[in-house]
C-alpha cells in the first residue's frame, strides 16, 4: 500500500421444537462485515453507484478537503485510493445537484465520530468505529434521499479519531418529500400524497399489525442496511413512516407469503444464490428456492425473521409461487418454477402443491402433490391467482384458464376459459379479487379478474415488444353451479393495464392502481426495452370499481388523482388499517437503478373521500372471535339513525399483482344496545380461514379505522410429525444448488 500526505482544505414454537436442531454453520456470514472465507473476495464493501446516479471517488477534484489528509493507494479501495485524516476539524465538502447523497468510508477500531451537514440543516454526528483491527472498506456512513431536487452542499467534519473517505454517491430520483396531488373532477374528493420511503424496494407487502407493514425485496444494493450491509426486508411504521431493517438469510426474490391460523407470517421460496452482481460475497445470502421464513406476530414492532434450512424447508424449489391460507389455518403452496428464468416451460415447471405445516394427504406423506392444471396452463402460469372459497375448496386461475380445487379429495373442477384469450398470470400479469361475502346470499363467492395481456405465451422474447398492448378486460364469475353455467361476465377498465393491483375497500368498492399500458412483466427479455423494462406507458391514474352497479357503469376515474410515479413491475398496493391505500415499489431492474423506470423507494398514500368525512370509531372490542361466537363492540357513531354494517377484512399478501388471501366478510349484527353492538363471528373457516383480520364498522358507506383481531381459537395449524420427518428425510438442504450453478447468472439477469 502506498501513502502520500498533503495539507490543504408463531408462534410455531411447537413445530420448530419438533423439527429444529442447532444449525451447523458451514460458512462465515457476510453479516459480520466480511465475506464468506471461500469467496476469496476480501472485505465486504457496500460502495455501489446505481445506473443513473453519480459517483465521486476520494481523489475527485470536485471534493474540497480542508486540513491535513493522507492519500492511500491500494486495489482494495474503490478507485484504488482513499483519503484519511486524524486531524480534529479536518473536513471534506461536495457541491452537487440531485435529491440524495451517500457517504462511504472505512471503519476500524481507530475510527471515531464525524459530523455531517447538508446545506444549512443541523449536523448529524455519526460514529465510524467498528470492532475490527483491519479496515473494512466501502462502508456506507451516511445517506439522505429526501432532498428537494436542486443544488446542495454536503460537509463532513472529523471530530475525533481517524476519518476515511472512499467517496460520495449522488442520487437523482425525484423528491420523496411529502407532496399532495389535487383530484381531477368534482366531489367526492380523493387525495394522493407522497410521504415516506421503504428503504428496500417494495416487491412484497403485507400489513402485520395496526401500526406496521412488512416489505420484502430481492437481494440488491438497497439503501437500508444492518451493520453497513444492504438488507432486503424492512418493517414500515404506518404512523411515523420510520423503518426498521430486518435481517433475512436467503434470497426472497419473487417469493410468496401468507399468514397462518395463529397469526404467524410465512414467506416461502425465492431465487438461487446469484454468482455475479448480487453475489453471496457481497450479501451473505443463501439459496431461497426451498426456503421457509417465519415472522411471529410482533405487533409491538420488535420483529425478527426466522430461517433454518436444515430443519425448516419446502420439499421442492419454488420461484413465483402463490400461498393461500385454507380453512384449517394451514398454508397451501401452489406451483412456481424450479429455477429462476422468465416465462415458465415444461423443463422448469413445478406443477405441484405442498402444505405448511406438511400434511400426510392423498398418500403424499408431506411431499408435493401433482396438479394437472399447472401442466395444462403452461407457459404463462406463474404466480397463480388463488382464493380459498366458503365451501373450503380453492379457486385458482392461471394463464387464461381457471378451476376450483377440492384439496380434501384432490379433485379439480375446470371452469370456462377466461374470455377473449386474456392471460392473467405472470408474465402476462393481471390481478384478481374475491368479492365481498355476506350471509344475505349464503356467502355466494364471486371472482373478479382484471387486466393482463393477449400476447402469445409461446413466443420468444425476441418476438414480444414492450409496446404490445395490454388488456382492459375485467371478467367476473359467480362460483355456483348456476353461475358457472352462465360463465364469465366481461367489462372493461377505463385504461388497459398489465401488472395492476386491485384493492378492496371496506365499503365494498374496489380501487385499481399501478400497471402499464403496454408490454409484459419482467425485465431484460423483450424488444424495445425501456432501460431494461419489458413494459412501457405507465398508467398513472387509478380507477374505482363498484361491484353493485350495473354492467357498463361500474368503472370511473373522474375524481381520481394522477400520480407522477411510474409503478410497473415489482409494484404493490394495499389497504391499511386507517383506510388509506399504501402504494409502493416498482423495480424492473437487476439491481438498484436510477435510469428511466428505475428503483422506486417513495411511498404514496391514496385517500378515498371517506378519509375526509366524519367517521365512526370502534372503541372496545375482543382481540379474538371464534367461529359462530358472539362478541361485543363498543362503537362511536356519527349518526344514530344511519345504516351500519360490520366488516371483517384480510388485506392479503401482495406481490406481482397477486393479492393472496385478500378477503372481506360482512359479519352479522345480532343485537344493539346504546353504543354496543353484538356481532357473530364467521360461521366457519371456509367463510373466513382462521387467522388474523381487521375489523371495522361502516356507517352510510363511511368506514371506521380498522382494528386487528384474530379469528378462530388462536392455535396454530395442526402439525403432522410423520409428514414433517418424511419431508426432511426425503429432501436435502438447498438440494438444487448444484444443478443451478451454471445457470445462476441467467436466473438473476433475466426474469
């Protein structure tokens, strides 16, 4: 090294106990700041310049140094050089145009405190010490992403110890400061506000409590870190917009998820370890294809994700799977691909289902069960749209086909094809909902499927264009014998969309947001890519769907605000307990990017008109309601003579247009006394599968804020020890890794 000096300027504890032993660590984790020993890459560095951003290395002439600084040269450093000082009050400044700034430097035991100041804002003191005798290079010491677009100056002052500069990165995305967007048209008034950042790209989203949402991404250079290493999961505080980074072991790229009967969240499947750009030497990630990740109920916000691949895994690899909570509170894991790739095909298709916890059913002894439907629906059949039905069976749509699956008898009932050749699952992605259920029609189920594409799924990417038109079609079917015989009813959205998100509101209406007017899902595959996006022409104005209106008059977008953020591939949206719709994500990129259709961390909040009206409230409630049991609600009403309904909702697990387990059930009100309502829980686990939900009252179409409750007896799903033991005995940890090795680059480069 050369130096030159100069002077100048669940609980699933019973399941875990059953099948978990102490894990044998076979490699050093990158989470301690070092790469695994077998990688041979030296020390971990988080210094990364996203495409579209601007990097300024330590020796750049645009950095203004004051005081005494040394210049150190080594191939270990970014651009092979760093600058360091031990002089108190020595400083470095950079003037830049952009919306964000990151500072990277070394850390070790000799390093101390620095003060960072941007423009005239108060300085922030940061400790650059780490418990290491050897320098760890390229550590992110400071980041700020919410500056107004314009000219800024960052100044960093050394306070004590050693301070090292590797460089700065300037980000240039639009401002993430709060911004209100006016509605178009007359009342009722909708509003759209930008506020908050997800810290990790929002590929997957679920509301976990009255106050929190979990956000899950793939392995990439996200701004949010633990010990200087980028994470790919975060807990978002819905009230304060603060973030808590969550440590996840395996690559959750395009995983599925659901809540179990006791409230535990499972997240399953994902991507193999990628050998190049986002490699294990950078992130320490494990293979995610067979992974099962558990998040115990953590309403306090003190959350952690549990993984143990030695003793907790799926029987088969699943990339782009869907997970549905069924009527016994367990999870049905549906389909997917055995490897990363793009459009599914017979070689990599996984046309099976399996359960968590594992079941000994139909002779499976905990292993996967073949599903002919998932063979017949190739190629565009990843991320199937699925909902558990009131009779306990499961609706599944894939490609342009649909069926009802009786999991207890292993019988498929095929439904009429989706009209006009519209494909609704990845990569011709549409969205779907189970419309509200009520005892008034004996919980008659009705499915709505919207958007997608008529692109031929047998075409190669070289024959598909980002300019191919999406579909505006919405298809609706009643899943009774009479309804199935009548077939699908066809309607059309105001704008064609692929990759839309459909969100149920407590008043029974549906909001459709996000998506593109042309192209299909994925990146890096088709002609006329925008950046590397397979889609173009983002649809920026939501539309409202009223299921109770007459055909031809159900859609409107007249009073809806228009966003200026493109939300296409890897975008999400969900209802939150306050009644606002949280909109986040969009990342059609291999890694973090700031080119056109780059990685989006800003959050938007779409507020329906009821958010601006006087609203009823739930004052007292039982935290759990068993099936068919009565329970009391203490309420505050706006008008004692109003029409009042009680609604139970599952906000769902959202990813890739799939809102798995999204559900709304009108509960029966059996008595009223003053400000107390007596309600009855759902009749059984078919109408509402046992597990968490959100309860609200709706007065003349205006809902109260929702409160979290648990439906059922609160117990976890039944564990079958023999099935679990057989699964572990019949499979190996990350058993497909060797077969994926030669394909690992393509897994992440091409979806």
